[in-house]
């Protein structure tokens, strides 16, 4: 299967330390816990996080639920593959599909929950979600094209993003609403980041797509005319066939 041959590239700032921690956890995980259990844990953590964001409109104590959800999401989403590799029970095709399909749902739960909270405008939360998905889509498209799956860009991967959200939640717990006034109304720090991050990610997406297309173009030229297979004969249209005397006999 193509997914089994994918080369994973993880060069985020925390990748080396995270890999050591995940290996340590995988060797100490109880035998009754399977990778699929961890995948579900990651999805449940995202649900907790989204609900915590929404609930924080009623009480700031719900922000602790956000922190717990982010940690559970990291543990489940990061440890499932490490556990499968440690036990030599990898299922590359199934694992790739389930892991990244649930990631899409988890990301929506987290960012839409943030957008429905009092700490960020919904439209700006959608910009952050679109930024995340643009980076993910580029990775998926490139994986199909060149069998190389890049998990991080510019040193930032899913773990660094979760850490940023976790620090923001701690900041809200410690200092309350982190907002500032502008000529267009009151914005939070996350709103400001979204307005800056989305155009930056969109520009990077366009530039990297153009760069990758130029790199692949000379490697994937059409075959010479003589080497091409002959085109199959195409039946004459019905109208022309009826005009042909030989066709009526």
C-alpha cells in the first residue's frame, strides 16, 4: 500500500524530546490499552477542549477543562502510532486513514469551540482552522505526489500548536480576558494572531505549491510521441453514421 512507504518528516522544535517521551510512555503502557483506544482518547480530548471553551462563557473554571482536553488530545493523538510501533503491530494504511480522519474532526472541535467562547470571534477562529487545514492539505497532497509526509513546517507542528493553546488557556485563567481595543472594536490576542496567521499561511501555501510544481515538472515529463500508446478508435457519432450509405446496409 502507498501509505506504508510514506516517509514521515517531523522537524518541529519539540520533536526530539517528544519522541523520547512517547517511546518511554509506549514501553510502559498497559497491555490492555490498544492504539485505537488512544485515537479515541485524542478525539474525546478535543471534545472536552471545545466544550470547555464554550463553557468558559459561564465560568472561567471551564478553562481547566480546556487544559485537560488539550493534554488528552496530545496523549491520544501522539501516542497511538508510537505504541503500535513499539509493539510491532503497525497497520500503516488503516492507521494513516483513521489517525488523520479523526484529526480533522478534532481540529474542528477545538477551534470551533474557541470561536463559540467569549475569548475569540467566531470568524477569526474559522481563519485559524482554515490555516491549520491548509497546512494539512498541503501535506496530504504532497504525500500522494511524492510519498513524503511532512508533519511540521518552520519548526511548528501539532504539538507546538497545542502548547500555544494551552499557554493561552493558562493566561486566561491567570489574567482573565486578554483583549485590546482597536478602531474596529475589541479584539483578543487570538483574534489578532488569526488575522496575521491566515494570510501568512495562505501565502506560504501558494509559494510552496509553486516551488513544488516547478521541482516536479522536469521529473514528470510526457512520454515521447512514438512511445505513447495509440488512441483507441472512437465510434462515429450516430448522426454521421446515418449519413454514411454503408452504415445503412
